[in-house]
């Protein structure tokens, strides 16, 4: 996970990091979000776990991308674990700026929904990294081919969730 630039290894980019607001259906029934400005009146959950990678996405960044750069917001809960942020959103504690790669099952099962179509594609990616000397070994090569197919399907699933956002 990172920005790439790995030396002396075979590197395959699997998919990139995408974040977007996520909330539980029950939360959205109580707190309808019709436009990004409505986020100023709800509890926002901030996931700081990617600061170790040098790139924590922020609500300010998402609001700028969504056309609301001057909106004043306040985060109600800051956590250092992406799964905790998603769990809090699923439990109706607020709206999380969620990592969609981690939220895909919650989105598929309807525990979380995307109230807006705007996503942020970060400059961070998930990679398969192999030692050059072993990359062509038959078992490793078959695993690599399988993983690349799975990653392509996963990218399609992530893109589908973003397209289905209201």
C-alpha cells in the first residue's frame, strides 16, 4: 500500500484508494442528506489511519471536490482505524469518510450507503510486490494471474458502488 516506486521487485498495481461519505440507512432516514451542505448539521466521523501513509483524506478535501469549499464543519469522532470508522457509521453514529475498499461488503449488504456520488481517488494504491528472482516460478505466476483477475473484478465492484450513489 502506498505510492509505488518500489525498487528491484516486480510490481502490479491492484487498485487505488477511493474514499466517499458513507452512512447507515437508519441514520439517513433521521438525518436526510440531500446536498453536501447538509453535512454541516450531522456528526462527521474522521478516519486518521492513512496519516502513516502520508495521505489522510479530509472532509475539507471531499467538500472542495463536491463544490462546497467554504462549508464549515466539525468532526464529532476521530479514530485511527478505518474499520472502526465504518463500524461507527454502520451503527448510526454519523457519516464517515470511508475507504470504499474496506466498505464494499457493508455497501453490498446495505449496512452502509453512499449518500452522494462524489468520491475522492487518492494517490495511494494497493500493490502485489514480488521478488524479481521468483516472479516467474509457476506457482507464483499462477497466483499472480489469479490475483490480478480478482483485483480487476474488485475495481469493477468499487466503480459500481460509486455509480449507484444517489
